[in-house]
C-alpha cells in the first residue's frame, strides 16, 4: 500500500519548524499532502490563498509533496484524499496535551485514521507561527526562523499597514 499522508495546519505563516517536519515526512512516506486549514475562527495574518501559495513556494524542492487548502472538517478532507495517516509535529509536552485530544477526536470521527507525531530538530522546539508574527510585528529579525519567501511576504504585509 502506498503511504499517502496529510500534514495539516494553519501555517500562518509556514516556519522552518514546519519545514523540518515536512522534510522528515517526505523522506518517510510516498506522498505528503500539506493541508492548509482555512481556520476562519483564527484572525490570520495571511489569507488562505496566501498561506497555500507560500507553502507551495517554500516546498518546491520536494517532489512528493503537494499543498492544498481546505475548509471544514479535516477528517472529511482526509476521506476525500483517501489518506489514512495524519502527520503532526510535537514540540513540547504542551503540544502533547492538545494533540492527544485532537487525535482522539479524529479517530472517533473517522475510525482508521491514524496520527503519527514527528519531533523537529532541537533549534525549532520552541518556534511557532505566533512567535514569528509577534517578533515581525515588533520589527525583530526573523531570518533564522522562516524561509526567504515567507520573510519577504511578511515584509510586504507590514509595508501595507
Ligand atoms: P495548528 O493551527 O493546527 O496548530 P500550526 O500551523 O500552528 O497549525 O501547526 C501545524 C502542525 O505543525 C502542528 O502539528 C504543530 O504542532 C506543528 N508545528 C508547529 N510548529 C512546529 C515546530 N516548530 N516544530 C515542529 N512542529 C511544529
């Protein structure tokens, strides 16, 4: 059976921590779909279309990785894509509590859907999109934390304000 996995998230914006997980997943599975969530309840810095485009640009080098936006339930997206494995990133025990709740719910909603948790390189263990946005908004240098295309997009976004 070919292993097709989904890596879901809001990616507002994609960070080097996300990229680290994508790289690991791409080397382990036949096909990785990055599922960018519309997340209407989150007041995102980037629109869904912008987030999808940035993820696409930053992951061009991976031949077995594709990116799609979705809204609604993740389990419905997984069913439509005929993928039965979710990849999630685990940074600290704080993530664990949240992720454990999510994975339990997903399995109730779609029996057979498994979650696999990957940990990033240690330098990304404390990196989040929220922190990147905060540092950028206050004029800090985010070079080490996001791909170049994301950095440029954040600069452009700030210039609009
Ligand atoms: P969500 O809104 O689903 O939490 P995120 O875009 O914040 O979306 O994260 C998507 C996934 O990537 C989650 O599993 C999250 O734990 C993981 N993740 C986020 N940042 C990192 C990081 N620095 N290292 C490893 N995993 C990460």
